[in-house]
C-alpha cells in the first residue's frame, strides 16, 4: 500500500510537471507569430528588399529576379500540395521547416549563381508553405483548446513584423553600402535567433486527449469535411488573393524606383507595406469569432484592390505610401479570416483544407511575376500588371458576396429561438 501511494504521488508529480511545461495561450500565439516572421517575413519576403541590391550588384537582372521569385512561389505551391497528402506530427514538422528556412536563407549568401539560387528559393517556398499550414493549424487548435481562439489572429502579425524589420534593415544596408550577400547573412542570423527563441514551445509534449464530448464533436465535424461547392469556391477565391498581391509584394521597391528615380523614399514603401500588414493582422484579433468570415474577406479583398490600384493612378510619394498601407492592411488579415473559415467548414480536418487553399494561393503567386515581367517588357512599366492584380482582387470580393448569399451560415438553434 505505501508503495502504491508513492507511485501515485510520483505520477501526480509528473503530471503536474508536464502541465507546468505546457505553453500558455500567449506563448503559443507569440511562437506562431515568430514562426511566420521567419518563414514568411524572412524566408520568403526578404528577397523583395534585397532584389534591388542584387540588381545593383549585377548578380541578377530583372528577368532573372522575376524567375527566382516565381521558383519560390512554385515551391510554395508544391509545399502546400504536399500538405494535402501527408499527416506528420505538426510540431516536429514546424521545427524541421524552421531549420530549413535558416539554412536556405544562408544558401543565398553562398556562391553558386542562378542554378544554386533557383534551388534554394524553390526549397524555401516549400518550407514556408508547410510551416504556414502546420503553424496555423497547430496553433489555432491549441488556442481553441485553451479557450482563446481569438488570439489566433495574432499569429498572422508575424509576416508583417518580418517585412518591416527586413525592409528597414535593407534600407539601412543600402545607406551603409552593404552588398546583397552581407544582407542575406544578416537575415540568416536574425532568423536563427527567432528560431531559438520559440524552439521550446514546439518541443512540448503531446497535447492531452480532449474530453469525450470534444472527441464526439470532432468526429461529427470530421464527417462534414468534403469537397463541395462551398469549399471549392473558397479555394478559388483564395487563389485570386495570391495573384492579387504578389506583384506588389515581389516588385514594390523596383516599381517605386522606376516611378521615382533617385528618390530616397523608394526603399521605404516596403516597410510601410509591412506596417500595414502588422496593423491589419492585429486588428483581425479584435474581430469577434461570431462575424461571417466571407463578409470580412469581401471587405479585405476590396481594400487590397484599392491599394494596388492607387499605385497605378498616383505614382507619387503620397500615392505609394497610401497604396502600400492599404495593400498591406488586409494581407494577412484575410489569411486569418480564410483559415478561420476553413476551420468552420472542416473542423479538426482543417489543415487538409488549408493545404488545398494554400496550393491555390500558390498557383496565383506563380502566375504573377512572369506576367509582370512580360508586361514590363512590352509596355516599359508595371501599370498594366498592377491593374490586372487589382481586377483579380475585386473578382474575389464579388465571389465572397455571392458565397454569403448562396451558402448562408446556419443560425444556432438557441439563437433562432430568441
């Protein structure tokens, strides 16, 4: 009997110790934020402010730079597609993706030229898609389990913060006369520090099993996970967002330098875009979960369409500043709303739907840079490609308005009786 009591005491102590090791809601949300800052803000979008430096160094031309961007987006599509067919342990997958992002960022600073850089950018795209899908799914599920689902929007501040930091850093690098290789090394160090900071959160033990009622609910939700008309409409509309933002996100500093040669402001519009992304993602956390995600998405798409269009109509310092802010505000806010809608539709199976949506988004991104460089070669400017992007975003907004009318959100029984 004393032995049994001692055993129970040890088990209770172990359980309490494991509970203390479990990260809280804020730790999970901030870890998700840091993950997306690494894989999106650095792994993907550090290329945008460094591209003018690479052009200045003569290591690439605009056509080659466009293809490096496209290969990154092809990798992003491949990574998202892979998520449809694999079911790995999410936290371990996130850690692998973070390490890969650090190494691939470093690879851009190493010799090898276009063949090596093409491989590294494509692989970085794969890593960013996988980490985005599993970070979103893992963190949002954990936050829901902890009763803090609204904090999920905080995760999507990560790309904006990463864009601001890399953009401002690149501006300082240009002023200091650094070359692009040094810039890639600096961003590698930055990414490694962030990965070390969050490593422990994704090294925690397996999540405790949910109570029986939650398990039953999860089973019911899993049964509703099917590729119906509503799911396909959401997927297609999300793909339009990928095309709609990508020309701005890839070429904004180049576009500004072309429109305003010699302007000191040209390299600052990318950080302004990042500020908009961060503010928009934070505001998304203040939007209650009861709102119809399709309505929020329609407004987000319309705002981003306006932001992209302003750069065409008013290619001035003020115009680019307003354009960058308005295009950035909905950037990851709409990702947050779209992922929330995926969870509403597919419940615990949402990471699979997120993977399908992210693949569609990736396809939209793949089309953007080649179209932009082809139209630049024909017209000498980016106006026509930006106009196409704005039109795609408006089409997405119209689709979400149509979806609201075609598939209204069911009213809970208790609400209907009130």
